[in-house]
């Protein structure tokens, strides 16, 4: 299978389909992104790196960073993590409040906003300087020392972050946020604001295809048993109430963000990142989903 040829073919096909969806303009700064951007980059365990389109351009990774904050928390803690956050798909939108009341402040999973706020709280409790330590973790994984937060995007999101403020306060009233909500929210907005390119993302996430070990440096980031669980969570919860659809059509563990990025992992094979900022009704990249569906169909490289 010539993966480069497949990517070129699928990129051309998907690039020519009519644009659908909308920018995540509820975050004012994200309304300024050029909707036409489209990039893809693959990194394989056999050492192939290949990108097309705007694959070197940095964009706001938004909820993709929730996988990274979870990995950092999971490095430090084990089973006790799952007393604070569940491992079930929510079947609701990423910013939904409805289940929290019934579930008494225990979010369904770490990838909905409620769950990511609890993970941010755990990092605040366990790290000396969580903002710096998360960045060091991400820079180390990507091998790119230029990775950074965007204060412009973080403050833009903070200016309209009423739902996340509500989520955080609601969880706090059940006792599942230990720090001050304001601090947790600031860290949450920061971690959503991280900017990476498709090239950075596929290189960075390759350790999840490699039993938790980096390719460069051969460093064990997460135990193989924990790595499997992160991939399982991405498979079942990575696309909010579209997770079933993504498993059905694409067949890979993955994670989306409202910046229009998607990362997908094939354990034992590759990591692939796609970016196209226009989102479907569920908040996932319209073209990104299409690209990955056609890519795993033609390459026959899904996990099923
Ligand atoms: N920062 C965004 C929010 O909290 C992240 C959402 C996402 O990427 N799905 O609304």
C-alpha cells in the first residue's frame, strides 16, 4: 500500500467537495481564521512523515489538548483518577450541563468540557507550576520548543466563557473541583489555546500508536496498559455525541477540537492529523471527518 499516493488522492477529492459547516465563532478569535485552510500530516512507526496543504501552519488545537492533559494526569495517578471522572461516552454536546446534576458532579468522561475541567483541577493540585509543566510535557513530546499557549485565544474564550464558568461552579458545588474555580478555568482556557500544526500533532501523538513510547528518544511516556486506555477513551468519547459515527465511518481512536483539528491513531501503525476549520453541527471538522473516512476506506487501515 502506497500511503503517500492514497493521501494525495483523498486530499484532492476532499479538497474539491463543497464547503459545509461553520467556524467556531462563539470564540470571537476563532472567527478570524481563514475557513479555506486544509492540511494533513501522517507520521508512521516505520519512519514515514508526509504532509499536504497547510500542514505546517499552527492552529488552535482546542479540545485535542484534553488528551494531553489527561496523559499528564494519568502519568502521576492511577485508578483514583476514575473516581473523579468517568469513562463512558456522554451522548451529549461537549459543553453540556445536563448530566452533571444526575451524576452528582462526576463528568461522564475526560474529553467533555466538564471532564477536562476536573483533569485541569487535578493537575493544579499535583504540579508545582501546571501551566509550565504541561508546556514542558508537550514540547518534549513534539520535539518542538516553539510550542506555546495563545494568550489572545485564551482571553478571547475567557471573555465569553459563561458555560464553562457554569460547569466549573456546578462541579465545585458537588466537591469534585478542589481548587478555586477561577484558577481552574484560567488553566482550562490556556490549555485549549495551545497552537500546533498537523506536522507537530502527528509527531507528538505517535507515542500512543507505540505502546506509550516515543520514537525519538525511546522514552516511555505512559505504561502500555495506560496507553491502551487512553486510546479506548479516544475511540469511545473523542468526538462527543458523534463518537459512534466516527468509529462507524473512520474506525480509529481520535480526538477533535473546535479549531477544526482532528488527530487519529492507528495503534501499531501511525498517527494522522487533519485540519480544516469549518465544523459540522456536532462541533467536529466537516472536511477532517470526510478525509479520514475516505483515507481509512481506501488504505484499509482502520482498527476494525
Ligand atoms: N475551548 C473550547 C470550549 O470549551 C473547547 C471545545 C472543543 O474543542 N470541543 O468550548
